[in-house]
C-alpha cells in the first residue's frame, strides 16, 4: 500500500503541475476545460494517496481490509475509465491502464491474506 500511495501521489502532483502534458500523454482530446479537469483529478489523487498511505501504516486489520476492498474498486475503475476514455491510444495510456489493473489485481489477491508486518499494539501497557 505504501508503494501504491507513493505512485498515486506522483500521479496527482503530475496532474496538478503539468496538466497539459499529462492529458497529452494519455492521448485525451482537446477541449476547453481540460486543464481544470486534470488539476481536479490531481487533487483527488493526492487526497487518495494520503488516505492510502495513512491507512497502510496507522490502522488495524479491519480498516486495512476495508481500504484494500476500496482500492480494488478504485484501481479497476481508473483502469477501465482511462481505457474507454476518448482520444487516441498512447503507450502512456496503456501503461496507466496496465498499472491500474495490476494494482487492482494485487489488492484482490492479497486481501484474503493476513496482513504481514502489521500488529496492533497490545492494550493495557
């Protein structure tokens, strides 16, 4: 989750700082408000990054599993949305679709596995 949080954060900052470049690399068509939409997506990605990063380190198993279920849905949704988005198919777009699908699969596969390295602190100390 920490690695995914880092990657989501980089994507978000890229959309915030270089919106035109990011949209061009995804092969999206030109439209009037595309910079605004890219920056808005960047804000959402940064917020998601912070949430995933915090969840991966500071919560117990139950909340961790709920976040993993959320990320299966979010990652698959991002991958499928970018795949069907209007515009031309670029190598970067295929990379984003592949990574989103891979993260969704990784979350789904590891979901039933007991979280490794996370132990809730014993109470009563």
